[in-house]
């Protein structure tokens, strides 16, 4: 009787180990399948900024930023614009000698520099002028303007959203 009991216990142990090995293989196959079929999208740009979260690379600040977190400049033909996608945004470096402008529907930014305090920031035919907030010009034409406050504003309110 002892021999039969020992044989049964030994058989159960061997069978259990076989099931454990088989479960490990199933887990590995499942893991590999998930990794291959994963719908996680890697949409980081060449600088590591997560584009789907609204981050872009700031050339003047040397970091990922939300471009629309800068100073909002609305199109001159629609000063009461509430559509953020048609606005330009400006970020400055620490000493305000450079202004980085993110234009609507453009994936890159332009960096304007100023020669001295009180002078406009300039790059080719673009100019950013500090006047009653800021005015962004291209050539001689005013394109965008806005106050000097950061972030999205609620029209008819004196607080930021």
C-alpha cells in the first residue's frame, strides 16, 4: 500500500511540474503576441517630445513644451478668436533675447532675436514687436496680435483658464 501511495504522489508531482512548464510556455506565447499586436503608438519626435500630448521641442528653451502654453497671439483679422488652432504662440528664453514663434498648422517654429532691449525680435521678414502686448508682422503686414499674458484666456473674464 505504501508503494502505491508513493507512486501516486510521485505521479501527481511529475504531472504538476509538466502543467507548470506548459503554463509558462502559454504565458510566454501570450506575452509575445501582445507585444507584436500592441496598438500602443510611439509618436515621440526626434527630440523625444510626445506629439499626441501636444508637446513640441523648444529650440530656445531646449526642452519639450506645450507650444500653446506660451503667449497666445490671435490672427489680426479675428481678434476675438477662440479657436486655438489658428493662433500663434510665443515663448521666450530666460533673458528674452530670443522669441520662439509657433505658427498655426506648422510643425516647426521660428526663432526671432533682438539686438537690444526695446528693439523688436527679428528673423528674415518676421518681426515681433512689443506694443500693447505683442504684434507679429510678416513683411509690412500685421499677422497676429495679443496681450502679454500666458495661456488660454476666457473672453469676457479677467482670469486664465
